[in-house]
C-alpha cells in the first residue's frame, strides 16, 4: 500500500482529521482524547506497521475541551495517558519541587518481604508516590491495605509452591503521609485516603504539560 493509498484509507476511516502522509509514515495527527483514540494496523512494504492516530488540540482545531496555553494544554486529564508516561512526569515534578518528605532509609529498605534487595532506582520513592497519587485519582477511598496489593508480588518458597505477598505497609503508609504533607491527599470519611481538590488540580496540570511536551516532540519529528 503506497503512502497516498495509506492516506486515503485513513481519511476514509477518520474524515475529520487533516492528514499529511507525504513525508514518510508520519501522519499529521498528534493527540486525541481517550474516547477518540484510534489504532490501525496496516500492511506496507510487506510489513505490518502500527499507526496510532493522536489528535492534537491547538488554537485552530475544534475538538471540544482542549486548549493550548503556553507550555500546557487544558482539558486533558490523567486518564488520557498511559500509566508509565504519566507516572514518570509526576515523579519528576515531585523530585523537582523538593517538597516531598523522603525517609532516610530509602536507599536500604526492601519494598516487600518477597523482595531480595532494595530498589536499584534511587528515586523509587518519588515514583511510588506518583503511582499512588495516580491510583487515588482513578479510585478514591483506597487505604494502606488495598494499596499494598498493587505493589505485591510472588513470594518464592524454594521447592514449595509460591504465593502472593503484599507490599510493605510501612512504605505505603510513609508514601501516603508524604503526599498528605503536600496537601495532595487527605483522609476519606468513608475510610482510606483520597485526593484533595488541590491534588487533583496538580495532576491535571501535569497532564497538560505532558500533552504539550508530546505535541512539541512530535512536531519536531515531523519537521525533521
């Protein structure tokens, strides 16, 4: 399938999106809402090529709810990104702010009894704090017990069968307390913790920054 045919085929499936497939396999579609996400698997030069159409909202587009403002894009939320991408961005934000209270034992502690060694990543506390904040954004009212299930794993017992083992309650509690110190998390009256309005705004702002960064990176790739 040639590039022109490829553009016509995508255009038939997505008639409202402006496309430019004259420069390689890059399509001039950058960011989309979660509901409008479209993934195609097309045959080109006898190889399967997966193309993800991501529609980017800028000042000239008409997708509802998206607006570019400086180095951020409003109208996007945490749900518009995959977990790894958002957690990395939020962890970098928490580390850069230098306001998250990090325990002194972060370089020696194990994160669960089924672990053999301490984490190799020296910034694991920021990563787990970001992951916990994202989980509370999606599912409020989670407590220490339920969060330890997320960071659990397989407990190896030698020749005996392995069993599931939860993550460390102490580490989880320290992470939640550190987020409470930033006014991002508060106790829920129904039990557990939940994000504060300030915490939700912070996570939405990081989402907008991630969207803007993705836009700039893809635009540079297309121009290059």
